[in-house]
């Protein structure tokens, strides 16, 4: 017979995971504004959960930089700034490039197929006028994940996905402006061709770094701050 209370643990974990994912998406969409104080009572009522899974969900988001804890004052949605954007961009360029290099070293036909398939889907979705922004972003995220997944290093992949989310938040908040006319399809195709077809790790890393840094400079210009990034 199960110990008293043991039956509630999987439910609690499931609720915390669900709330964490919904909160993550709300923050990335900008529904919860940068710097906004987290009202636990209101969120508890909104999600229909007790305080324990809500706190667990918020703590998870704090570990990935989307929420900040304030001593004795609860939580706030993490603010945004030019300095934070520059750090996210640098780390993304470094770590995604590192992961891509390892992926090329271990490259096989399955990884090549996954990368080229993700690129094909991204291009089709981008050209589809009926596709929503969420669908396009999902396809874009899937392409970047396919590039690095072949590295076979779950911790590194997790770091890259966290940085991708932090970068996506800036794209959601500042989606138009300088750089909006870039040929992203050509940039993605060049990265995929160097990595998955030619298996040129150095070229693939350089192209991916340039792709990430251009995005960082464009976003910095959109928020009116000089980018602390290579020209």
C-alpha cells in the first residue's frame, strides 16, 4: 500500500510543469511585462493550483533567467536591458557554435537528414501566408535545435535552449526595426549546407556566430542602445 501522501506527488509535479510552461510562454510573448511583480494570489487563482506547485514553477523559471527573486519581496519578471541582451548574444554565439562543432564531428546520415528536414520545414512555413507567428517561431526553434542536437551533450543542449528562449523574448518584444529585411533563409541555408552537407565545422561555427551576432546588433538598434558586440 502506498505511503500516505505519495499519490499526490506525480500530480504536484505535473501541475508545476504545466504552470511553468504556461508562465514561460506568457513571459516570452510579453504578456507578463519585464519587471512586473508576480502576484501569487492572482496566479494561483488563474491556474487553479495551490501555492506549492506555483512556487515550484516560478523557481524553475528563475533558474533560467526569466524570473528574479527579491529578498523578502517575492518575485518579478526578469527585466530586459542592452547589457543583458549583449550577454545573451555572446553566450548564444559561443555555446551554439560549440555544440554545432561537436555535432559536425559526430555527424551521421540521421543528423544530416534532421537538419535538412528542419530547414525545409522552416522555409515552407516562412513562405506560408496562413502560418501564424507561433508556428514560424516553432519551426525556427526546431531548426536551431536540430543543428546542435547531434552534439550528444544534453547539458550543453539545455544551456543553448535556455539562451534561445532569452533571445526569443527580445525578438517578441522588439520584433520590427533595423535588420527586419535580412535574408534569413539564405543565412539558415548557408549554415545547414556548411554543417550537414560539407561537414565543415569551422565554416559552420563562423556562419552560426555571425547569424547570432547580427541578430544581437539588430535587436540592440531596435531598443536604441549601442550593441556591445563585434562589428
